[in-house]
C-alpha cells in the first residue's frame, strides 16, 4: 500500500509534518485549512496524523486508481 508523505501546497512541495503543523495553526486561528494536492496526479489529498500502525500520511479525498500513490 503506497504511503504518501509529500504533497503540493500553493505550488510548492511540503512534507506531512509541515502540513500537519499548518493545519494545527489554521484550526487554532479558526482559519480555513490549506488545500493539498497529490504530487503525482494533482488531485486533492488530506493529511492524516499517525495513529495505530499507520504513520502520518496523505490520502486522496477520492481514491484514484490511475495514481500510483492512491490507496487501492
């Protein structure tokens, strides 16, 4: 199962740690969250913090069978 740890935000590539920090800051300010896009297919993704056996990662909002980084 692919594990996406990088995404595109505002035209630049960021890692999951930065995305989670930005999300936390936005939530604390009551601001809108940034939009994250897949580095392979440019479809929207969301950031997940680690939990259980899964580490922090991004997942597509809608599974994309044509993207090698999409969960199958």
